[in-house]
C-alpha cells in the first residue's frame, strides 16, 4: 500500500494512503467485528486509525483503546483523533478553546488508553477565535509530547494559511494535514445539510496543490452514491436519498466512472479511492467500511494507479 510522509524538524510519520475510519465503531460495529476489520486492514498494509472524541459519544475511542491494549498494536499504528466538536444541538456554538480542547484530549487519552496521539485534529474551526491564543496552546501540546502532529478538520484553506503563517512567524508548530469532505462527486455543504463542513472546491484545491499539504478525504465514496447508481440505476428508488447529488456534473461523472471501471476491471469504490490517491493533490481516503467484504474491496484496489489523463477525464467539468 502506498504511503505519504508527514515530517517536521524533529519527527516524521509514514501514513498509508487508505485510512481506517471509525465513525461506526460502537454504534453499528461491535468490538469483536471491529477487531476483525482492524486486523485485516493492518495485514494488508494499512497503518492509520482515525477517530474522534464525538464518534459514538466516545464509544469509538473506547473500542480502539480496548483493541490496542489487547492486541499490543499501539506502536504499530498511527493514531489520530479529533477534539473541539460543537454541541450537536447547536453546531455554531464553538468549543475551539484551550480548556475544551484539553478536556477532549485528556478524555481521548483515557478512552484510547494512551499517553499521546500521533495526529490531533481540531474537529471544527472558530474564525472569530484569535490565532494568537490558539496556536501557542496547540504548540504546547506538541512540545509536551501529548501530540506529534497537528491537523485541521473542516477548516477553510484561507484559515489554515493564516494559522500556519502565524505559527511559522512565531516559531510555533503549524498544521501539517487537513481533513475535509472530498470525493469524485462535486458537492457543497448544503448538499450534506451541514454548513459547518468544508468541501473540496476550486479555491481549496488551489491551496492544497500549491502547499502540498496532505488531505484526508472523509466520505470519499459519497455514501455509496456512485456504486449504487451503477449497480441499481440512477432512477432506482434506492437512489431517492441521493437527490441532492444528482447534478448534471455528477451524473456525467457516473458515466466516466463506468468507463474506467471497465478499463481497469475495477469496482466503483476502487476507482473512487484511486481518484483521490493518484490526484495531483496529496490525497488520502478515509475508509468507512462497515463489513469485511467492503473493506476487502477497498484494500484490493489500494495500489491501483490512475494516469494523469484518467484523473483529468474524471475531473472535467464538461
């Protein structure tokens, strides 16, 4: 499985391009099934487990902590988690404050049964909170050994750029990696009914292409939009829940995806992941596999190489 490196003057991490996402652990996936999935993921070369304090109200981290403790695999995986998620009843009530972030991180340590995490993402942003207070606090998390690298989840490119410029100017730790919604489908926050997320668009893509900052793409399969459209037909009743995604451009991309599936004898999921991994932007795909069959399908296509022409073919707006 191909990798990408995060590095700082004093540290480095080698991340597999396919990330094990854990949003369903503790809700639809029990510990025993999670252990099977995690074992298979690592057997096939996967190295990164991504979770968050709010996943399953903490149950995702608890399952991962139990798994790492019983398997003795902590030093064999890269562990990332996220904190600072707003209250679900008011997603615009910011928790991007040192006290809340530190409490989330300590709660994560307890659930995960660890004393540090490899990547710590801020799960949302608060553009009104001064970087002059936030970045020194985050730097202390790194210098104290609690966190190895900093990540921004659902931060705009402009805000990351400002944060990193401040950090560099003051000899502080910058953000090294980002998480936003990115897939073959062209989407907007309105389509996801969540105006607190950031979706890949031209402005964001330009920033990541210029800075070479890696992007962990969440919902890289657009909740199965392409697979279901190809398998069942775009007009199938099972596609009714995807009405917001049925734009002329996304319908065109379904047709182009089918062509590449035939060209490479690959599944829609494999091509969708390969689109991110082979992109000019340094993309990583967060797998949301809920069963072993889906996970195997994704991992079997981990080394699929798409040419620049293939990427341009899939990406074209017309």
